C-alpha cells in the first residue's frame, strides 16, 4: 500500500531507499507511545556516504543543503521501516540537525533548511516542525550533516 507521502515523493522523483542498519550499538528508531524517535541519519545513498567534509572549509551552503536533504530522505525511510506505511505518520514533531563546520561558520540554519524545506514539500502541513541547527566539530565518518527526528504516529 502506497501512502500519500510516498505518492508525493514519487511526484518529486524520489524513491525511498532501504532503511540503513545502525553503524554502532544503537537502534535506528524507537517508538514509545505515539512518538517515534529516529536516530541520526547521514547523507547516504546507495549505501555510501555522499557528502563529507566541513562547512566553511571546502564545503558551501548548497552542498550542505544537499547533504541535509539526503538525511531527510533517510529519516523518512526509517519512519517507513518503523511503521510499515508513512500514512501512519501524523506529523513530524522536531528535527535536530548537526552541521560539521568550522568555528567561524554561522549558517547552520541555512544548511538545515535543506531538510526542513524538503520535509514540508514532501509531507505538506504534516512536515512543519520544531528544530535545532547546531555546529559540530566532527561527525561520524566525516559526514557533512547528521539529522535526527521525532515523529508523532497514529494507531
């Protein structure tokens, strides 16, 4: 069964990948009550890290936005793996975006807009969310961006 969100993704030319397996000792998602917590997702595609490096030192905002969008696609893939159908997602509650950046780089919010803009485009009003966008001195595997999410799930 295809969901309305997946139909919209199809219109956007996006196919959700298989949800990535954890890279360490954690679970990729955990549901408690009607909240689904999705662990941090990296800018992966076809099983490979697509965008690595540090914003403000070799990577620009557009590359950071592209990385954030890939993270968001992977967040939706995890939500689908957790629920079996994205129609069970009542809404996206919050994302937390980590940007691998220099101490001088101050445009973390613009970078994470790559995820926020995409999630609203894909999910409509269900995709409007609270968020944080913070700098990190380093991220796993040298990834440019990592994003985690909290979704509200319907029964």
